[in-house]
C-alpha cells in the first residue's frame, strides 16, 4: 500500500521546504521529496549560504592583511584554503541538518530521491534503483534552477566552472575570468580576488548588473575596479579552449576586434534556467513556456488542476526569498486562506564589499513608464559611522513620486546595504512617503542615518551634506 498525503512538495529548497512546513502547520498531511540527499536546495548547499560564508571569510582575510595600517600589528598573514573550505562546509551542514529537525518538529514526511509524476495524483520517488509511489491529492513543483553554460562550452567544474565549482576550488587560481557581470559572477569574483587571484570580468553588455539602477551599477563598477577587478564590456566570448595550463578564451568586442585571454579557470555566470528534468511533466500534461518555465495562474496553479508550481521554475526573479514567499502563499491558498506575494517589493542584494541592495523601481523603469519622480541621495562619505570605521564608499538613493511623495524605489551601495534595505521594504509595503522616512528618528551613529538623510534630500533639505 502506498502512503497517502494531502499535499506533496517536489523539491526541498527554500521555496519547497518552507512551503512544506507551512502546509503542515495548516493541518495538511505533507510530504517533501528532495533528490540532493540534503535539504535546502541550491541556496543552502551550493549557492547563497556557502558563497556568503566565503565572502565573509575572504573579506576577513583581506582586512587582516591591512591591519597594520590601522594600528593592529600581527605576524605574517597566510591563506589556508583547505581550512576555509571546511569552515564553509560546516556552516552548510549545520543548516541542512537544522531543516531536517524542522521537518520532524512539524511532522513533514521527508523522502530522499528524485520525484516524478506517474499521474496527477501519483508521484514516484526513485533512489538507488528503488521506487516508491506516493498518492497525493495535490502536488507542488519546487525544483529550482540550474546554471546555464554557453553552447559548446560545457562545465567540467575544474577549468570551466559554474558557481558550484567556484565554491569548491582546491587551490588558488593565479587568474580567473568571469563570463557575465551579474550578481553571482561578481560575488564569486570578489571572493577569489580578495584571496589573491587576478580576476577579469567579460560582459556582453555595456554595463554590469543588468536591470539594476544604472547610477548604482556605474558606481559599483568603479569601486570594484579600485579593488583590482578588471572589466571587458561590450565583449562576447566566442570559444573556450582547455589546455594543460588552464583555458584560452577567444573574445570579440563591439568593433569586431578579436583577442585571446588566458586564465587558470573560467567561471561562466550567464544565468540560470528552470530545473524540471526528470519530472515527467508530459505524463500529466503540465505546460511550460519557451524558456522551460512552468505556467501558473495567480494562485500558482498550473493548467492541471491540483498541480501547483513556485520558485525558480515559474516566472519572476530567481531569488530564494521570492520562492519562500510563494511557498507560504500557495500553502495558504491550498488551505483555503488568502496567500499574497507583493512582486513590486522584493529586495535584491549583492553581497560584495561594499554591498549593493535595491527594492522597487529604478530610474530607468520610471522613465520608461513616464512616471514623474523626485530623487534624494546621500553619500556614506558624509555618514559618521561609515567614516569612523573607514567604509565611506557608496550612497543611498530614494526615488519618490513627484506628486504624492510615495517611495517608489530605493537603491543602496555601501556597508550593510543588505540589512538596511529591509527598512525600506517595510516602509514601501505600508505605502510610506519620503516625508515619513525623513521624520522617523534614526539612532546615531548608524549607517541607517544615511537613509533618513536621503529621504530629507528628496526635498533638498538634508543636513549633513
């Protein structure tokens, strides 16, 4: 006899495991299937968490090398890459085990293996040649995404690496080329640059971080250049050849000038695609679009009744927190409640040093929609906390409606930007005006005072600049 469930979630990443826990909290008998062997998905195992661990460790290494300048005298600083990687792995293990504990606490049945549809109410779990069939009233697809390579330049995770390979290099490369100037490539490039690798970014567009407010993007690249990262914009990679020493990239710029770039490794970071391989969606007739994304309605239901999808496999930004919000919402829809995701207010963060964070609209988006707006800016150079700890780079930028003063977008480049953006996400969720922010008392001395000053700057009445 196969086990019967009210809902089965296929995929135990941030969207899937959060969804499974919420379903169980709502009184539904819930199963979660995960093929990786550990919960947490790409984010926890080979994405957000290990990369943030290495970003923190590499930043500490970089700071330690400069301690003498600020009056802290110690001996020779050495890199022990093996120990650093073990520290990263420890963080991952502790957190994945933590999710297993949460499953037990919330009575979610955890199945290790690859899930696929036998029918709309039957899911096969395959592991090590053995199959188990689960009966379920409803199913939720939450299988995430995978890195995209360049045609003819497939990952070997040794010389041609994805973000996964970039998290586990066994020795320090002398030179790394990063193909793609987006969030992931710049984060991983920053890690290895701080540890001593020469890093060069090749980007097809004329700017980095596509979709980001252009003023922030421009400032971000200036700062990264000062840190030693090189950039080739308007440049296309035509071919990658492996040899004994590493790789040779054949690139061509907008003027059709060709050039070869040699490196130890090349990190290809040109995007991700929905991962639906092996789900056997054809057995149930679930529709996908031309990009392979699963089509859903406003309640996350596919064209097949009682089969839902969330996270990276559907439209929208491929962000862990977006998937989590959808996981909560779909669980509440299924339980007869009113789930909700406000797609206008989903923060994005790049965890470099300094950090970059944004929420809401960019200047370019507002101009395109012909929305009149006011701009308030304040530099960290004039923020006392930032100056006191010698982290003065960057600024806060607030975009507010020219008539109503409602905050439409906030963009921050500077220390702790990823934490500070939460204040503005909450403010925007409640429909705050820049005046509301400006009249809210902020503790002194803090980085967040730059937000208050930027809000004052919307009406040109900032105090400290």
